C-alpha cells in the first residue's frame, strides 16, 4: 500500500455532498451536530451502497488531508466525525484499498481519540467474520498495533488491544490488560506498579479483568464468587497492603488544596474522570468487604469523602466510587464503618447521597442489633483527643495543645521552656507546615461538629432516652469529644425507686448542694434531667440555676429555666 494517496481538492464546492454537509449546520455555529437527523443522511441512505462507501472514504480522506487547513476547523471536524460515526455503522462494500485506508486512519494518533475509530474496528470485526482478513490487511493491522501499543495514551492503548484481538492475539500481558486504564492518574499508576512487582501478578490481573467488567451499582453474588480464587491466591496481607497504599494515593492526589483538573485549561491530568479508572477503583473498594481490616476501613471512609467532594464546573469527583464505598462500609459493618458512614452523612451535601447513607445506617443498625440513635452515639469521632477535650501535639521544639470547649476549639502554643505564646511559632510554619495544616483542619471540623452533637443530645430529652451507667460513661461522659458537652449538663441517676440529680464538678458527680452522689453502680440508669418530665418544683430549678451561675458552668443548652 505504497501508492500515492488520491489528491482531494480543498475547495468543497467540487464535491456537492461535502458542500451540503458543511451547509447543514455551519451558519448556526452549534457545538452539537446531529447528522443522523439531517436530510443529507436520509438521501445518502437512499443511494446505492457502493456510492455510500465512496462518500465514506471521501470524508476519511478529506479529514485526514485538510484538517489543519479547514476554516472553522473545530466545527467542521466535528461535523465530519459525527457523520462518520453514523455512516460507519453500516456494512458497505469497501474495497481492499478502502480497508487499508481506514486502517491507516486508525494509525494516525491524532485521530485516535476522535470516537469514530471504534466504529472502524467494529466494521473490521464484521468483515473478518464474513470474509476473513487478507494478508495485506493483517500485516497493516499488526504494524499499526506495534506502533501504537507503547504510546502511553490510554485511548490509543485501548484501540491497540482491540486491533490485536482482530489477529487472534489476546495479549494478556499486564501491559495489555491495563491498556484500558488511564495510568496518568497517580493512584492507578501506583496500583499498576505494585501488581507488576507482585509474585501473584496473574491473580491480580484476574481481579483487574473482573473489576473492569463490574458495571452494576453493587457486585453480584456471582461476581463476588469469581473474586474468591484470586483473593485466596494473593492473600489478605498483600491485598490489604496494595489496597491501602492505592487508596491513600487517591486521597492524597485528590486533595482540595491541589489544582483542580479541568482538561481544557491544560492543567494536571490527575482528576480527569475516566470511566474505566472509576470502575476499577470501585471494584477494589468492593473487595475490601472480603478482607475487612480496621485500617483499610478507615481509608475507604476517606476515599468516600474524597470521591464525593465537588470540583468546580464538574460536580462530584466520582459519585460511582463514593457509592461503592458506602456499599463496602455497609458490608464490613462494625463500629469503625458505622463511624465513617455517620461522619460522611454529616459532611456531604448531596441529598441523594445523604439518603443512601441513611438507608445504609438503618440497615447496619438492624444487622448489629442496635437502634438508630445508638448508631449516632457510636459514630462520634475522637479526632485524636487523648483526654476529654484535650490533645497535645509535639511540633519540633514547640507544643500545640488542642483545647475543646463548649464554645468550640482552639490551639494553644507553648515554647520549649513551657511558657505560652499567642501566635503560631515561625519554626512550626517553616518546618511543620503539613502537621500545622492537619491540626487546623481538625479544629475546623470540631467546630462544625459540636453544634450538631449538642442538638442531637438535646433531642434525647424529647425522646426520653436512658442508658446503663457503664454505657453512658463510654458514649457520653468519657467520650473524648462528647464529654466536653456531657460534663456541663445535669443528669438524673436512677437505681430502683431511688433518684439522684447531679452534675460533674471537680472530678466527681455532685448534687445541687455540692454533695457527692452515692451508689452509682453497673445497674444505674442515666438520662438527662428536665423538671418538666420529673415533676421537680420551681425551687429545684432555681437551685440548679444558682449552682450553674456559681460554678460558672456554661451549658450547651439550657436545662434550668
């Protein structure tokens, strides 16, 4: 196929069909072009099939020769490409020379992403099935695949794999299997590197092939069953390690502080939505339900939050990945999964996602044998606090003390000599910027969560909820964050017919006279005190009001009114 290409004059007036094609839509300057609905397409379908094939080749040759010269190039190019997508669906009587020219068009890397090349390959498959491939066509396909298979472009790689399949070369090498992914994304590039180096690469590739076929909103039983053999071959330890680092890479590279990827602005490729990447990552998330581990569950929760984060002008980063995380966390269950789902529900804004999480939490509550209110209690994060309302972080020579109060949260700074200073030390800004940023983020999240928790605890008055004393201590009094709220409230302690009302002061529970409460045992029931429900008179209310003022206790919400 070394003959010179036929010269196609640039002036479209010498080709009436091209003139009509350009005239169909150019005056409107429309971005979209629906060739299928045009009169030209209707007239073309009525023409003899050999003339339709000739017009197809006219479009292919014209686009290939004159794309850099066409006036209004982007629109004219789109018109021709859209027309080709429609016409190439038809099986027309192409000559050997036509087939060679079509394959050469595939070889032009600049048109590999134009969309209609997939139709050319589909036509070649049908042609092979009916007529077989000549030696010349087979050789050209082989040459084309050899030139493109190391292009580094994920769209070209995908087409290369399809071309090799035409020659009955399944190409099940790691590189070929991963051709359908965009390895410009850091998390998938890291994943590919890990499985290349693994002694269980065949089992990993089986999971990848399985993952790329996972198109539903959740895995089927047959899909999960098919995953068991490669999972057993790889082993839980290696799976956990690879999943953990891959998901962490996804979270890191999708940080809100990094530049948002908008491809037409020529920015980083890290955030481009690429369907196969999303599909594979979601399938990997699904598989975490088969090898539950606390550290992996925590990371899946972080992936969900990252996936649901919105990108300006584009919407959620990856809703299908976020939904996959919800499914996985629901299947894993346990306190860690519950905590991440509840925290996710508080932080996402999309109503549909919130409803999905609520359904997941209700399902988990039924499965775990707890109430929906208990789910909320179990899901409160501690934010790394080491005592109720406090945590100390060493940043170089300086100490940062995180203090949570009824009003919010703040950071106090202490020098090496123990003296406090008001501003952030310069050395911390210079040498511990990441730790400082994480600490400030924690403060911001605590400030956001505190009002939500105050409102939740106040509703327990209306619901008249009560807890056994040990459970109440765990979930309220001694919970690192909730304890800040609970220790400023007035509680009622019941043991049989005995009732005591008290609050926390100077390391013990005391009544309104300041006397320590007695006989608080494992069977004591605890609930929030309110005079309306307990029948206490106005004197009791006034006494508690005076006590709160005397002790300078600022309550999260008023009880003694």
